[in-house]
């Protein structure tokens, strides 16, 4: 499968992986890719993964970065 270079695509694939219960490391990489390209939903996805890990401190850090 050809890799699509789009933050929207990365984010959508991240949400699909998350819904299917796939490996969170690869899912987190998809969300990080989207957020690093300025796509806001990538930050939401990253926070969702951290929520599942009960990592409130890291969630706050992601939120601060998203607002800068």
C-alpha cells in the first residue's frame, strides 16, 4: 500500500487503529505525525491514548503544546 503524506490521513488511520484495539505505539506515531504537521485532531488522538494509560501529567503537556 502506498503511503499517503497527509496529516488528515495519518489521523484517520490512527483513529481506525485505536478503534480496532491495535498496537498503541504505532497508533501514537500516526497521531504524532498528524500533530507535528499542525493538524489539531492529532493532539486529541495523542491525549486519548494517554487517557487510556492514565497519564494525566502527559495529557496536560500535550494540551500545552497544542495551544502554542
